[in-house]
C-alpha cells in the first residue's frame, strides 16, 4: 500500500531529494541556478541568516492564528507562490497544478505569463484562491491589453508587471549545457517605462503590483502613481548579479512606502522562520519560488500542499516561541542583526540535504 504524501514527506529535505530524483540535470539546474557568479542568489540566504530573533516569554501562546489577508482575500498563512515560467517542465500540469494546490491549501499564487497552461485554465483550477496574473511585456500594446483583459475576465484579483528584466541575464548553469529557450518579443521589456505603467494603471480596473523593486526611490515613484503593491525582489538571484539580499532591501522600502501600499518580498525564503522575519520587517506576505517547485516536481499539487503544511507548522512554532499569537503582533523589535553560521547557498536552509551537485 502506498504511503500517503504526509507520511513520505515529513521534512523539507525529503521533498527536495524527491524533486531531484525526478528532474533531469537540465531542469534541476534551471531550478536552482542564478545569474553569473550566483552572488545575488547566495546573498538572499546570507541576508536572512544575518537576522536573529529577540523572543519574548511567559505569554499565553496556547492559541495561535497564523492567517492573513491580501487584497481582500483570506490566506491560511502569509505566503504566496511566485510566478515561474515554464512550470510544465517540473510537472505536466504546470500552472494549473499550482492553482489547484493554492485552492486546496488556502493560500495564493502569482501566475507567470510564461507558464502553461493558459491563464484561463489555471484560473479555473485555482477557483476562489487568490490569483495574481504576472506579465512579461513580450509584445506591443495590443499584446499587453489582450493579456490583462483576459486575466480580469478570468477572475484574477490583481495584475503584476515584472520590472527587473529589461535584459535576460547570463545563467551559466544553463548556458554551459546549451539549455535554454528563446523568448519571442522579449525586446519589449527593455522599452518599458513609467509612462507605460501610468497608462496601464489607468486603463485596467484592477490592483497593480510591480515586481522587482529593489530600492526606496523606485518604491516612492510607484506609490506616487497609485500602485497598490510593491513586490521587493531580485528575481531569486537570476537577473542582476551582486545585488543585496531582498530581505536586506526590505526595511528601506517599507519606510519609504509608509503604509501607502501593500508589500511582498521574495528571495531565498525557505523556512517558516524566514516568513516571520519578512513579516516582522514590514512585509504583508512572503513569496516562495524554489520551495514550492520542489513540491511540484516531487508530487504535483499534493507535493505543494505538503510543502505549505510544513511551512505552516514552522510558522506557528516560530510564532509561539517568539511569544506572539497573531501576525499583527510582529514588528522589527523581534529581530536584530546576527552573525550567520553557515555558508550561504541555494540549499543552506536544509542542512540535512545530501543531494550532490545542488
């Protein structure tokens, strides 16, 4: 008799290991790799590991509420799933499987325009779960308007523009094996400007998210234009090399926004404690990328649900041991700078992992 998913996967290490066993080397390296020297990728983990907790004790933490909301939609935990292109490489259901997991578990997803199946089929699988449609502007005005209109008609709760990809980076794990794909029309990304954001923001009746904000100046320009959400991200270390870690960039952006927009952050987030650090520093929700892809590759939508269940347990334990019973009680007083104790890497949050050639 087959062992249920929750029995087979009781730690993240087991999920990562199962994902590696099912993916060929090309797809595995596409998943775990970064740009050029992979310095930004490592700094994402370094920045998280350079924060220590300041717990409070002797508080009644017998009941803990780890739920949240985002753009008016309830979230079981304050975690969304990041937009990832070519999800179908990891599991045939692709984005639809991710949508199904979001619906079953009760969190949200950001759907990449570079993932299959098409946005309508993914929306159907996601049902009432929080759905955000993310667009790469790989086409002219008609292309953009068509995709945004289809997303609104399909019930997506917000529209997202990725703004840190004017040029495709050199991802040398892929280049060395001649593995990659061309993106027709990608040159339109380099032409995008604040004028385009103003035009689309005015034209479409949906909340707008800008993904790829890395400093306070751009965050200010965004909120001055009425952008509802700032998504702090360095593309998981896959675009500009030698950026600071996303969590390190977060506080200055939170201060600049000053409550005028919601804030998301991604970048190396792999544990419940990482999520809590993000919330304590002012994010409304954390976004995971590689973490849920391991679940997708290991066991499809059920694998993602299991990833989220483990993450939920970690979040609740972390909250209880910090002395808080709800996310609203968290603030920057619960974290402080701390010396990291492990060498940062894409898998340094999983010290029991024994996957060769990560």
